[in-house]
């Protein structure tokens, strides 16, 4: 829910098929290679960073509730992108140990935090996708429609994000150019979009959602993103931090040794509950 709120900023329909949860069924046909909303598929522009999304929900009469999601991201010179979603950092049981069993009688221990990790590796130029679940030690591979990486600087990354400044937005939506500013030594361009209520309730003609995004053409990345939902009393803020502009380790884009590749449902590890298997395929994100 948090990630969906943050990534819905600007009312753009981002392609996020790279981050779809893995299924036990093989993909019936090749699909378009998805992209990460905040990172461009650009070659010769490597980086690694952390993408942190913090959501604060305010309910009248109750203390504000905060959730924080962390993603470790990397892009290599070939334009491959890796996203490691680590779940909610603030969940109290992240360090709790869980014992998983396999059909051959072996077992191994993981933490609840490790079970929540989902890693998506998108080799979009070659149309190859890998989804890893380190807690279960399984990997799923699939083919997708190749998406060639653009050469660095060939197309401004900000062009898509600022498209509403060049075209008349829909009724009830106002787009503003925030100009440029320096964020952590990187120049970024900002856009703000305000959506107004159109119904016959108390919000008619009033701002109901505000989206603000700062993008860098040099990094081909979003540096900061904020979504405010005034009706729901929630605010989600995402930032790209700890940016390193160097080629990431090649091993990050490979399937680790010992992982079972494309397992059948019966081959997934499971845990026991009161002496019986809880499930043949544990939920990676409890």
C-alpha cells in the first residue's frame, strides 16, 4: 500500500511488471520488460543507492502511524537494474527466527525480515527477468519483451515526468514547474501537480492530492518524491540516498549459488505449525 501510494505520484501509469510477485505458473507468453519508476534504463550511467519511502497516516483522535520501506537499487553500465525490496523496516518481528523445511528432510533458519526480501533483476536490454526470494533460496526466471537501454544523455530523463507541463492537464488538475535546485550536489528539476475535488461533497474545488517530484537528467533518476492525500490525512515521502556512481558488483545481477531455480509448488520450503506443514509455499511478505 505504501509503495503503491508513493509510485502513483503524478497520476502516471508506470510499468512495474518487473516488481510483480513471482508465481508458481510459468509466464504464458513474453511480456514487456517493466521499469523502475524512479530509475531510467540508461547505459554507461552506473549507480547504487537506497530508495526510502516513509508514509505517515493521521487519523483523528489517534497517534500518527509511520511505515518505512527500504529498497536497495543498482544499475550497471549495460543498463541492467536490480531492486532489493526489504519490506517495512519498522515491523517489530523482523529479527524473529523461523525454521523452514524442505521435502528432502533438511531444514534451515531465516528471520522474518529475510523472508520479506524480494529481489528483482531486470536485464531489459536482453529481455531477461530474475526474481529472487533469498529467505526461501529460490529464483524464478522469465523472458520479457526486450527494452533497449538508451545511451547516457540521449533522452532527458525528466521529459516523461514533466510531460504535463507541455500538455494541458485534465480538468481539476494543475501542473507547476518548480524550476531547478541542487539536491546532495546533483541538479534536479521539480514539478508539482495538484488535484482538486470534483464531487458534490465538502472537497469540491479544494485540493485533495498534491504530488511533488524532483528528477535528475544527469543520474537518470528521481531524487525526491512526495505524495500528500489531504482527504485521507496521509503523506508519503521517497528519497534516493547514499548514491554511489560506480559500477556495481557483477554478482548482484546473478542467481546466487544454492538457489533452486523455477521450483514447482512442492519444492518450496515450508514451515510447521503445531506439527503440520503451514503451506507448501510460505508467503515471502507476511
